[in-house]
C-alpha cells in the first residue's frame, strides 16, 4: 500500500483543522448556509434526505486493517442520528412499508468509497480528525473536480495483468488533489484505471477510462477512452489513443481535462458532463485534445512527464508483503493438493472456493472476496462489528490489507492458499462466506430513497425482495453468473445501465415505479463490451418487480442452450421473449390483486 509522506500527513491534518474552524464559524453564525455548503462539500459532507452523509475517499480501493478499525469506530460512535431526526425518518419510511432504518453502519460504494448516513454535523470535525489520524479524508469525494481514482480490486495480484496500475493511480491522485486549474470543472470528473485483460474497473463507463497495454515492440502504455458515463444519457467512452507511452499519461490527461474545462457546458447541469461534449463534438474534440497535448509537449516543456525515478519512488510502496518462509517453499502443486482434499470433504467449502476465491500471481496465495450481500442487510452495508471483524481477518490472513470492490464487497488480496479453509470457517461464522459472488444475489444497489434526497424510489426493499426469493444456492448456481444492478434514480449510482438486469426507480405522480432494462454490460469478460441495457417496456410497481425478474429468469431457463449464460441467451434470442414475459408478470400480479 502507498505510505503517506510527512507532507501528505501534514496536508490531511491541516485540512481537518481547517474544516473544524469552518464548522465552528458556521455554528456561531459567522458563515451562512450558502457560504458553508461548498466548504463541507469539499470535505465529503452532503446533506441527504434526513441527515448529513459523509463520503470517505478510498483511493483505488485499498485500506489497511488500521484504517478499517477507524471506520468501525466512526460507525459505532458517530453514525447515530438525533432522536427526533430518526423518528421522523421512521414515520416517513413506515408509511412506505419500512419499519427500521439501519444505524451504526458504513456503506461500500461502486466507486470504492465508504459512506455514512447519520453522523450529526456537530460531530463532523471530530470524525475528520479520526480519519486524519489514519491518513484518510473526504477530499474530492464531492464537487465539480476530479474525483477519487478507482481501479481493479485485484490490481497488483491479478494473473491477467499487464502491469500494476496502482502506482499510476497514486500519481494521478497526487496530481489531481486540489489541482488549481481543475477545482471548478463544468461537472464532476471520474477516472478509472486497470492493468488487466479483464476490465473489472468498468473503465468504459468513466469520464476517462485507462487500460495498461503493450504495443508490438513490448513497450508499456495506455489505451485511453474518454467520455463515458451513465445518468440520463448513458454513453460508453470513445477511444482517443490505442497506445500512449506510459510516461506521458499525465500530460495527456492535462490536455483532456483542459479542453473539457474550456468547452464543457456550464449553462445546463444535465449537459455539463464531458460525455456530452465528446458526443456533440466528436472528432473536433479529439483534435482539440491532440492540439493541446502537442502544446504541452512542445511549448510547456511536458511538465507532467513521469520520470523513471518518480515512478520507482511511488511503486516502492506497492511491493508484495513479506511472506513466511514456509510459503516461499510451498509449490502450486502443494497448495492445490491441500485445497482439493479439503474441498472433497466439504461441498460448501468447495462451492465457496469456486465462487469467492480467485487465482493470484503468487501461486502460494489467493484473492478472496468477502460477500456483503446477504439476507437482512442492504447490499454493501457493514456495521461496526462487521468492520472490526474484517480488520481482524485482514490481519490474520491478508497481511493487514483489504480492498473495496466495484461490486460493493471486500477483497482480501494476500491470503495463503494453505489458510483458505481456516479463513472460510471464520468468514462463515461472521456471515461473509455467502458463495454468491457474480450470481444474482451479488447485486449492486445504491441506498435509494431510504436515504438519498435525489432518489425517486427506494432500492433497498427491491434488493431485499429479490434476495429473499433467491436463497437457494443450487438454484443460483443453475442460473449462473448474472449482474443485477439497482438505482433509485436516473443518476445511476447503482449502475443500472450496465447490469445484465437493470432496475431504475422512477417517479410517476408522486409514486414509486421501476423500469427494468436488459443486456447491459460493464465491460468484463463475462459481459462482453460495455453497453447500456434496453428497457423491456413501461415501468412496474415495486410489488410487480420480483415477479418480473422471476418471469425473465424463467424465460432464460426455457430458452437457453447448453453452457449458455444469461447474457449469452439474451443476445442470441433477443429482447422480445423476455419483454413479453416481463409484461405478462404485470398482468398476473394485477389479476391476483383483483
């Protein structure tokens, strides 16, 4: 993991002190709400439906066990609403059918950040001090700036990796943090980077998506996509460069963002993202970027060229942890033999190995996903005790490191293969061992209308209903790998556009309805090239959605060929049979109601 320098540490602590001063002036009436709002947003503090929401930055998803324990402390000691606020929330949600809203929780987001929902603003400065004590903050998790850089959760350990993207992600983090030219962009700006053949970072759906590649000469560089994004207008990024030398990536990013800052729409919030500029201008935008890049190289002296010395300095933080001597001596055959014997003795362990355990560059190690998708808990939520347990598991089995995944789970990146059975027993006891990774119930969902002021409908009850219906692991295995994504509004925080099955909350005459889309893709090997799903028809009520999903999956079962996944069948057969099944489920629910 990257180790903060003295400069980094001073900077974060000074920012926390600055925020405390701003908060105290606001509480004393010396700053108005309008004056304080941009100051709190610059530190990750939103005001949501009922209470403040804090978004904590987790650059490229990496956390130490020490940091996770502080996140647990924040959940336990600070994520508790004022009584009157919570009572009001219960009354509102009770009318919608929810009897209890979780407190003392953290929430893992699709952008590898961590959010809290109930922290009173009066305690916010204390929380910032706690975060700073472990080199954490909320800087650039909000606002029209370059946001938290995301990456592949298997960065540095994936067997399909061309090069480790983390040093580049860290260099980008340092470059973008409070960049004076890019602090007030037309709209928020998101960058994702991967070094692997499989796109586990959904790079095509970002304002800038970067993939490390090698050219025919074996030289390392980047494939650069620009202008991806979801929201009201889902667009997959346009390739600007098939190959850019690795040491020029910062100069090129400077050109990309500078042209956007110059020409991006500022008169219409819905047309302000870079995707709209790229779509509208096409080749003209690309030409402007290339011209700006040439200017940076020829006349500005290429100031952001990454030197080998600077790369080596940053990369030195991303070396593998020191392993026990016995692990160095262990061969891949030894590890495989131990696992085969344990799996043969326990079918549940065998299933977990298949679903939750991934191969590693070091044959003596594995990457293990702890599932945060289970009955009775919203996708991506973790309470204080669970966070403490994750930290303990990281210390015991993963050299004190965890990763937050794009799919709202947690990954342990350094697990010795010989310890997998012991880890499984501990994870099962803690409720983290659901063998459902990449299956239907391993769904992505935003907090939705239960918490978010922007949401048109709730996501969590829909996720709960589908999870409750599909508890049989044999049935889930039979259905195979399916990406189900749920968003409470068109802002797409649940990435519904990229789901094989997408569910979008919409408002119709003040009531909650849901639109269902099919055949979306995030760009992974399972899904194929990134693309947006297509709606199956008019929206459905919340009561109809579980039946609609069941009808769609029944159609898949009835029409699939041997070995086909859901997305394979859908692309072969086309939307029409699935659309008819979905709308037939609506008719069935209506008839039963009568």
